[in-house]
C-alpha cells in the first residue's frame, strides 16, 4: 500500500446512517469551518457533511459533488477516484450535485466553486480516502458476518469475498453504518489501480443524449414566471424613466418591475416576456460609458505599452545587454475583448419566501451566489438553498465575483413577489459585459552572436480582472495582477535569459471584465510563443530546435515539445501549400505542446490537423483528457480565426453568432492527443488546451506565407 490515512471523527472523516438505510461516508475540508457531527440516530443524516458517498441497500453508490459539471467531466472523473478505492461496481455509480454550504469549500480556494482547472487535483486525495474508508467498513462488516478476519476478505466489483462466501455491498451497508471508523485506512499502490488511468465513458452521457439532464434553462414548476430584462445599452448607464403600458398590453405579460440592472418584464413564457421587453419605452442616463470606443482604447493601451510600467519580473540589466546584442527583435501584439458565448446563455430561477430563498442555476460560484443572495433578501446564508443544475458551458462566465445573473434574478423575485426564471437572450449575453480583457504587448528582444536571447523587455497593457473583487488580495501584489502576466513573468524561457524585465499597466475602464477559459494564458501564450518563433527565425534556427535549447533544463515542457514534434512528423515534407507551426506552454499545472498544420486560400486560413501532447501528471481518465484537449483547441480556434468584440459610442457592435463567430463544424481540424505517462501531481485539463493553439497556428502561417500576424483574430490580406 502506498499511503495510509488517519481518520478523525470531528475533523476529517465520519460514518453514519441514512434515511433509506445504508452507509454514508462524509468528509470535510481541512482548514474550513469544522463540521460538528453528532452520533447519528437511525433515520438521521450526520450534520453538515461536506462531500460524501452513500452506499445504498440497493447496491448503488452515490457521490455528492461539490463541483459543477459543465462539460469538463467531473461527473465521471471524481467518482472514478472513489470507485477505485472502494472497488465499486461502476455500473452502480450515481452522482448528484451538492447543495451550497461552507463545508463544501474548495480545498485550496476555501469557497465552493468550480474553476481554475482544479477540480480533479484538489479532490484527488479526499475522494480516494472516502472510498477507502467505505471499503474498510464494508470489509469489517462482512468479516463479522462470515466469521473470519478482515485480512481474509477481498473486494471486487461491489462484492466482499472470503473463500466461497460472497456478500454484496448493499447487503452490508446497514451493518457497516454501525461500525466505528478504523484508525488507519490504507490507499492502493498506483500499480494496483484498476480504474484510474483507464479510458472511462462519461456517466452523464445517457442523461444528456436522452434529454433527461436538467440545465438551468430547463427548470420549471407550477406558478413560475419567465422574465427578460431590459439592461443598460452602454456600460454604467442607469434607468432615468420608463413607460410599461405597451409592455403590459402584450398577452401573457404579468408584471413589469425596476431592478438595479434595468427593467424586468415577467410573463407566462419567454416569448411573451421578450415581446413585452421589446415594447418597453426606457429612457437611460447613459453616463461616461457612452463615449467608449475600442479603437481609442487600443490606441491608449498602445501608448501605455510604450512607457515604463509596474515591475512584474526582472533580472540583470536589460538596457546594457540590448546595447551589446548582435541582433534585436521588436514587436507589438494585440488581442481584443472576447465574450464567453456559452451555448446556454445565463439564466437563473428564484423562489423567495419569508424564511427561505431557493435558487436554481448552472453556476460555478455557489458560495458567492449564496452570500450575495442572502444580503439582498436579508436572510442568513444557510437560508439560501442553491440547486446546481448541469451547465451548458461556463468558460469562467458563470464564476462571477458579482454573481451578476444570479443576483439580478433575486432582485426580480424580490421586486415582483413572484417565483421567476430570468433568461438572457444570446444578444443579452454578447452585450452583457464580463469579457476577457483586451491587451497590448510590446517586446524588445536582444539576441547574442549565437542567436540565443540575451535580453528581453516586455510591457503589457490591459485591464485587471481581479482588482476590486475578493480575489484581489490573492492575485494583486505590489500593483501587479498575476493573472495579467501569468505565462510571461514566470515563463521558463525568461528563467534562462540572464537579462529580462516584465512590466504591467492596468488601466481602468467602465467595461466589466472577467476570466475567460485559460485566463491570462489565453493571450500571453500567443505572444510568448510567437516571440520565441520570431527570435528563432531571426537566428536562422529551426523553431523546435531553438525551443529545445531554451528548455534544456525544463524537462516537462521539453518532453511535450519533443512528443508533439515527433507525432506530428516535424521536419518531414508536407503537401504543397501547407506548413506547420509549433507552440508549448504551461498553465494550471499542466504542460501542453501543439503542432498545427495549416493552409491559406484567398486570405482564409484553414487548420487541417493539430497534434497535441500533454503532461498533466497523473492522468485519471485519458478519455476525458483527450476530449478536453479537443474542446480547448476548438474553443481557442474560434478566437484565433474569428472572435472579437468592438465598441462604438459605448455600444458593443456584435450581437449573435452571425457576427461574433466561433468555430464552425466544417472548420474543426483533425486532432491527435498524446498523454505523457506520469506520476507527478495531477494538473488541470479544462483550460491548458487553449493557450498553445493561437501561436501554433500563427507560427504555421508565418512559415507558409512569410507574414507575421501579431493580432487576433488572425487575418491575411485577401487575394
């Protein structure tokens, strides 16, 4: 056995009985508020368990997840951890979303949330320990029934076996629930894993393909109204006055109420609410946000990038080293504001009573939603019950420090006195803010006589996504938001360059901004890997060989670089009119390299093939890892080839998928994913597939056309 856990009755693990009979294993977050467990009486649950598994008398094993399933696969990956140590029958595994409660806090972030590609690594030990404890108790119960010692028992596929004697977990669950937890519970040695590391199909697939899965937008119950909100046309605008007469005349409209974000129209169904909103006459006090213009903002960011900023990282004397450089590379890069554009737009259902507020939402931020809803309603947080549904995509938009789409729905329910589901249209979502910020990067690189970098100056200008939020204390140090410079200031390349300087400007604008899938890495990888490619070409070196020299002391990024290059056939001939580009980047504890194969026809860039190598440490479910790499590449390619937001007179010009384009089905390249075998700590996989795709494609376009594209989305002149 590779590890042993020591359960504590009050601080870590605990057993008890359930209403339907069976065994409950509850486990709390180390360092979070202590859960107080009373000795459970028959028919009572232990008080305030964090996350738990339940072994039912019907042989089902139910896992209660404190994380949200939004397509990334935790509905399957986390139960795999429990099933592995429990030796459960995989066909009997069941999963439920947990309610919101302090004891469900993330093991690292101390709040109940899903984000940062952190669900699997944060729960890797905790979920395995719960499975191991349940198995030990079931074995003990079986040993007593068989009249043998626990050492004479073994388990497999939901059954305890001792010689010719066999007993199902379900038949043992009640007896196991009455046993004291053992003092030490061993975990399996990795060589004995039967499930971890094996490609495993998703548990939520049947529900989703049959339509049984409930997303936030699917919530319905008697008496529920649907609301659509007329929101500010520009950032910061306020309602001056409104006339609801025509809106109330629309058949099906039941009420019109003003809320802090605008004017809500409540109706029997969505279409009536939308028509009612369309009929509203609202006069707005536009404020200074009416002058916002994305071209002017870009020019201001360019000006800032040309000046000294707040130091984010430095070593040596870049000025002196640049003067001595044999060759200098200078470049400016730009990325636009981006919307998250989830397939399911924001929505939230609220039923508010005198002593209770119920919320149904596909949310990534249960703790924040609960606390803010309590503040609005005057209730205690524990009186706010959150029902987490499946999420039709998140990408960070549903993990909002202001809980904007949730708090708005609570305000509508409070103002109207009616149960209500607030639904955003696609246009509402695109116009609704909380965008990935726009950034300008300006860099100057000095190369020595051997072509390798001897100096690197790099200035970034763009909005902070955490300033003014509760995350500021964790991410902003000495005026630098780490999410703005991640992947640059901590780049392994800069670690090998004796003279480097990274500086940051974080200008403020009325535009609300937020993390977007892969956060700062989404733009910083594009810039860093493009700049390394520029340096390689300036040195007359092969881009892969050049990176190998710089990464010689960094085995994990070097390993994925070599694997991706090998599997892509780097250096072998391609059909005429095609070229390859490469990139490698670390984010969220994982290392990813991608080689893109592209062509160009009359100004249209076509990506035919992407070869991806990932080192994410222990690979719990290779099938899910491959799916997330494919997903990240598809998501990233939308921003590489199409997506951008533009503001004019304060108004976002794009509105729907016809002008805010994402990747189309016929544009999806063939993707090959290769996973590096590893016993390192697990990293993330939901986001790390996104950052390398932009530079890999841009570098391939340069090789193909000789044109260095330094702005996203990539655009070639049309022939």
